[in-house]
């Protein structure tokens, strides 16, 4: 198996162009498991670990751009003040060893419905920066992920960064799993509010083929909240959770039933909105 270890983005693009069947490798937390179990037999690997162009993050008055090689640990340690929900999602991922290796670019590229960063990024209208031999482009996350472990990335493209809006108000990430740690989510939700715009965001994970926005629940909650007092009635909050659950499209699998996933979404969506309103008061 051929191995390329580029040290710049241009070198990485050239390496992929020269070996289009090669596997891009960042943290390898999913890929290496699949290789170990014989599910993948790559003919080549292009390691991105030494590409400095994919590291670090930057922020301005309206957006935050995160390099694709930013690890979960870095999201927790460096971005907790700017993106607390993303840090919370990163904190829920695996073990310390996995958090030290896994990257935001890898989580996006894997396009798993259970990817923990995905609801947070979707709730912040994230865009994904891509680079390839034909140039660079930016794609909305909602358009990039097309199905379970499927994306609209073109052959030879590399994820360079992920850009989000700055959270306009409190945002919370909640996750349900079979235990409290080192678990793939059964259902997850990122709920946020924008007090100035009187708007609500609710993005769900693990309850459909792709991460999704619960748009009907968002619109309902925005109309029901008393934005001056930052409160909503218990019945409105419960209805918000029910609407979010109704917009999910979960399946039965070895980790959970579809019915349980819907019930979980109703609970965590309502709980997330309650916490956002509490934080805004």
C-alpha cells in the first residue's frame, strides 16, 4: 500500500490527483477501525497530518473558521468560549485518545448520521471549504452531506475548513446514548436562539439519513417565545419538542428503535430550548 505524506495543501492535492483511489487520512478514528475489521482495503493513503494549511482557526465579527485538522481536543480547549455547543459535542466523542486524534474535517467527510459535531455545525449554518485540482469552492453543510456516509465532494477534493456563523445567542448540544461515555449517539440535538432576530434553530442527528433542521419546530417556537422575558409556556415547550420529533425520520437498528429515537428527540429538543431561554435571561 502506497503512502504519501504531504506537508502543504498543494502537495496534498497533487498526491490525490496522482492516486485518485487513495484514502485521505486525518485522525483515522473511523477509517482505521474499518481497515482492522477488513471492511476497507485501500490501495493507497494520503496522510494529512503534516499539512499546516489545514490546522488552526480564526474568527472575525460574524464568522468562525475552523481548519479541517482541528481535533476534538482542540475544539474543547480552544473554542469552548466561542462555540460552547461545539465544544460540548466534541467532549461527548469517544475516549481522550479518540478526541486527541479525531478531527472536524474527518467527522464531516465521514458523513455519518451520528456524527456528533454535525447538528451543531448545521444549526450554525456551516459552510465547508473544499480544494482540489480544479480550484476551491465553498458548500453549505446541508448540501454537502447527501446520505449516510455520502457527500457531494468531487473526486480529488479535500476538506480545508469549516466556517460557521458566530452563535447569535445561547446554543446547547444534547445527546442520548446507551451509556454516559464512549458511545455512538442514539439521538442528538443542537438547539439555539437568536434573541435579536427572535429566531430559533434546532438541528438533529442520528434520527435520519442526514443531519436535519426541524424547521416547523423552529418556526413554532419563535412565535411562542416571549422574547422580552425570554420565557415560553410549558405547553409551548412541550409542543416544540413534539414537533421536532415529528420532523425526524429515524430507523430501527441494533442501537435503538425508531420509536425510542422519536421520544428522545422530543425530550432533548425541549430541554435544549429551556436551557437556551434560561441562559438568555
